[in-house]
C-alpha cells in the first residue's frame, strides 16, 4: 500500500466501536486499499461481536449505487450487473423502512417463493443476514413472513402466483429480478394497486436487465429514479474474480447484459441477433483457402475528410465456412489515411482480393487504394440494391450456420443488429459502414463465388 499507513492486522474492540465516529470513513478507505489477502486476514482476526458491529456499519461500506437516492420518488429501479450489490441494497432498504416505520407492511416479491426465501431473506446479503445484533428478526418461514424488532412485517409473494397480490395493501415493496417474472404484468399490476398505505408508498426494483416489455414499461413510469451499474462497480469484489470474468466473457452479449447491466434491445425484424453471434463465435479459424478484405468507403470521400470507413476481413475455411477475421474500420480519416488502413489489413491477412464499393467516389476510391499499395488486388463492385436487401442473403448464411466470428466485434455486431427487414437501418451509428463491408465480403466469398444451379429451357434456350 503506497503513501498510507497500513491499518493493524487485528482490529480492537475500541477501533470497531469507533466506526460511528468521524474517523470511520478514513478507516474504511484504508481497509479497502488493502490487498484481498490482507483484508481477509484482518477480518478473520475479528471476533463474532466485532464482525456484527462492522456489519451494522454498512452505510460506511455501501458504494453510491447502493444508497437510496434523495427526492420524492415512487419507484427506485436498480438495473445492474451481477455482483453489483443489488440484494444487499434491497435488504438494507427494507430494514431501514422497518426500523423507521414500526407499523409498516412490506411486500417481498420474487420470481418464485423459493427465490424470495433463498436470496432475499436467507441469502448472504438477505434480510436475516443484515439484521443488526440489537434488532433481531423473527423469520416465520412456514407462515411466509418476517416480523422485525420494531413490529413491522414483510410478507412473501411469488410473481408466479400473481393473484396472491390481489387484495393485500402495503407501505413498501421490494421486487427482485423483475426481468425473470413469469406473469410479470399481472403481478406488477396487482402489487401496484395495493400500494396505498401511508403518505408515500414506495417500491424498490432490483434486477439484472433483460429486454422484456414489463421492464421497459416500468422504466417509462413517472416518479421513477434509476440506478445503473456494472459488476466491477462493486469495490468489494476481488480483482482476480473481475479479471477472470473479463477473460471469459468480455465483449459478449452475456457480459453486456449480466455484468454491465446493459438493457440490450433487439429490433423487431432484425436480420441478426446477438444470440446468433455468441452461438457462432470461435477462438481461432482453421486453415483458410481464400481471404477477402471489403471496404465501404466514407460518404465524404470526394470532399475530403469522411465519416467511418468500414473495413472487414473474412476468410473461407477448408471446411467451406466463412470466418470473420477482423473489423479494421476507421473513422474521421482523409482518403489516404483509410486507404493505408485497408492496405495494412490486406497485408496482415494476406488477402487474395480487396473489394470496394464503386458508388462511393468511383474512380477516386480505386486511385487512393492503389496508391496506398501498388500491388493491391482490387475489384470495384456496384451497389444496385439497398443495404438491407444486400444483407438479407448474408444473414441467411448465419441462420444456416455457415459463418463464424473469430473473436468479438462489438461495434460491427451492433450495426448488424440494426439492419431490419422493411425498416432500413435502426442502429446507433449514422450509417452501417462496418456491416456493409462485411456483407460485401461474405457475399463475394460464399454467394457470388458459389456456382448456382441452372435449369435449361426448351429448343436451345440457354
């Protein structure tokens, strides 16, 4: 630990008791700065009462995403990745309501009764675990309720049995993993109709996001405040654990949803889905018999500095499948700049051919590419169809399992998901330059180059 005083390996009772004092925040910062092994050794040296005292001072350990936001809100949505600390935030929020409102009636709603018991109540960060030593809870498992020391009560409900929520009234509710609820809309409506005790009924929703209608509906409600976060935002998670997650899942749809807490929308009618990419991803390509680099030049080519230039390399394996090798696209360069990027990509992959769209700058495209590398094998193609129409037959190759992605290409894959049948391009970028380059490359590699069967006509017709 650089630049600071190492806290003692063992923490005395006096030091723990001092957690309520002005030096508490500084003490916590010093503990957090320890290595994982040092912190574990320090905590092992505490007695059981000391651990409980430390646990009761949770407000000092909470990261900003776990603290209820200020203001007159009705619904607090914590939409975050796994390990963010959603469950602890929910349990502490409910405990505080029970502490401050002795007559409170609280609903605990999960996807199933078992989920409520196993995670929200009995889990390591559940209500029983976070209860303060001087505020024991009476967990009546068979009756499906918790009675807090103050007299407040929390009842268990399952979204799989939404009719049980018809009738009961509540001051507050904690809804966990909303995106997993089987009968979510009915359960949510019945719950909200019963939120009518007290001057300011409130609901906390903790969930890892999924693109379901109910979550989108909740996100659009008036009176909602939202906390978003990633797994790595939790400072208490070991660095080795986070590094292992990144190595295993970095850049995938699973990581974006389950770890980054991102709500990934799939456009209706999209030619590609992110699940397709995850299913076709491989670590390496086999021996290749042909390689192509395709270019979608910037629309501003002739006038000087353009926008994005799509540059994608693909290869044909001996197994007859297409392999996406690299997304080498660049942005904001003069023609000479992106032309050199094309030449470099072709050299890296020993491309047999470079394909460029003739429409975008015509002869000028040819001249800048050839100037970048005099030996560059170049073929100009003409876009007689729109981008979506050209993309449709290539998307079918993915559906038939004819294409693999060698690694993760987030920007390219996002653009492909934005190509929609009958809806044009609905992606986040101004134009699908990367996607268009991929379509040209795979089309040439697997469609144009494939002999097509012909039916001969009668009487000498060709």
